[in-house]
């Protein structure tokens, strides 16, 4: 009987550890690592409206921080859920994207 690593080598696949991101809470100053599914990336029309958010595991504060191009790229590659924000007729709306489906350019 073969194990998972044997199957992976037969098919030319490499096992990859789940992606974790380092983060810090501005409220309680805690530092921690969170999995990709703990984040939400919102890509807006400008740098000011592009943010990522997560809940602090220490104090449960909802944290939202600006996301520059490099942070967007890393979060998307790591499988973070993404919302692409756009305005329609003067109002705002959001379109959900599958993990990794949004590009860093725009």
C-alpha cells in the first residue's frame, strides 16, 4: 500500500503546506499567523480603496489595512478570498471572485 507522498511522486506532484500570513493587530498589538481563509481582500478603483481585512484572534477586533500592489499579489497567490469593488451609476457595488482569480493589475 502506498502513502500520500508516494502517490504525489508518481504523478509528479509536490505537497504544499497551507499558506499562512503574518499579521498584527493595531488595537492590542498582538502578532500572529493566520491562514488564507481568515482574510478578505477588497480591490477598489484606487490604492486608497484597496484593503485587506481579518479578525484579530487575540482581541476579536475587526482589522482593515491598506493593500499595495505587492500585498495584493501575495494575498491573491496565497488563495485569499477577493472582492473586486466598482461603482455603477454613482453607487458602489461589489463582485465576489474565487480565490486567486483577481489580478494585481488594474
